[in-house]
C-alpha cells in the first residue's frame, strides 16, 4: 500500500483496545500517531471501560464511546455504530485490536483507509495489512503497537506510556485524602489486590495486608487500598487486617478518580492489572506480582517496577482460574514482595 501522507489525513479514527491495561500500553503508539499527524483531528473509538482513560488525554482530541451492551449491541447495533461513524467522514482508521469485529464497523462505515493486523479472517476489510513476522512473537505489547504503526510508515519519537489528569482532578484527590487525614507530604502506599481478568492473577489478601503493614512501618506511610466493585470483599479483608488504619477506596472511585489517586501514590504494590499499568504511566514506583500471566509481554513498561514471580513448570498458563494448586502465586512470599519494594525504592532514591 502507498504510504499515508499526513497532510491528506484531516480526520483520523483510532479503534482502541478493550481492556484498561492494554489501552495504557497503546499510549506510546498514540504519541507517535499524534506526532505523525500533527494537523489531524484524532478521535478514539473506545468502550465504556477504556474511554475515561482518554477523556481527556493530550494525544487524543475526542473520544466516541461504543456501547456493546445496549446501543451498539449485536449486528443491528454494529450497523448503528457504523452509520454514526459514516457521518463523521473519517479519512482513515487505525485498528489496534486484532478481532474481526473491530475491523467490521470501520468497513461498514466506509472509511476509505483502514489499517490493522491481518488476522481473524478480516484481511478483506483492510486496505493496509500488517503481517508481523516471528520477531514480534513474545515482544512487549508496547513494542507490538509501535511496530504496527511503523509498518504503515507512521514514525515518531517513542515516549513511555503516559496518562494525564486535570489540575481539578488532582486537587479533588488531594482533598479526598486530606478529609481522611492524609496530607500532601505524607508518604502514600497504594495496595491493589484485584485483577479483573480472573482469580488466578490474584495474590492473597492476608499477604497484601502483611506487606502493607511492613512497608508502612518502614516508610511511616499512609495506606490506601484500591479495587473495583468486584474487589470490595478482598479490600475489606485487607482493611480489617490493618485494623482499618488505612483508606479503603475499593468500589468507590470512577476511573478518573482512580487515576488521580494512583498518581498521588509514592509507591504501589499490585497484581498484574489495569491499575498496575496506570501507576507505571504516572511514573509511580511499583512492585508487581505475576503468576499465570506472561510478564515478558505485559510487564509494566517502566524502569520503576520490580516484578516478583516464581518459575513454575505450569506458568505462564494464562488461565483465568487455576485448575490445580495455584503454586505460581503461593510460592511468592510476603518477604519476596517487601524486599523487592525496599530494594527498588532504595535504588530509585539512592
């Protein structure tokens, strides 16, 4: 295919990926796209989970939310979404996910230039196809999305994953913490015991509590516990183990509030999850516990992270639920995580 001429693309659509962590890992590619198309209006098409990460974001002008559960549900909903996109008169679309569905809607919308990976039987719907070779197998997801862009001649300066909050959001987070006795100079330790993908990715609440206790003693830190609505029980267990001398925000934040609170943390202890990638994108030092997932592709893309994992013959299995004894996680001790956190902060602060 002919190389895209940036000056000819006035209205560019990017079809986002569908999970929070994955979306954060696409931000370096978004930075390159923004740089390559400086005059284009860049619109992101994202689901309700991912859209808030980019509302606002310095590299995206606009976000269109697609509602898979209601307005855009099923084939009729996809036609409705395609009709909405058709009215926007986009010049081109870059499709980041690999699914058939993510290429179908731009094709139905008649967007003239449609770029994406040649996979899932969708090649006929693309005008530019990315056919990665063996070298991308096992590479980090951040590199994969950058390579996808380069394949179409879209080049620019590579930045680390980045998210943005507004001054008002930062102020509101500061106020919320102040209301719970946490001042701007307090060392704030974030604990994130959940993982949306499934229980196999979760380390144990009692061990998170033990880590929080030891690190807060060591650093004279205040502790805040994070989690989605599904993790309120786990978070409650940890809070009780800490005699409730902590702020439990599980199930109480919007995505934007979560971002501003994570950004304020001085250190973050987490499972492999969306909030892990949010912390990395804000430059928060973190310790991440990996079990069944493959850290080579989805580790936090930052030098301020310590990965804690144990070699077991069955990991990475990438299963949502462990069919055996969860040995990849039971093998990780409280001491392992505490030592990794102390070593990283020591190295970071010299």
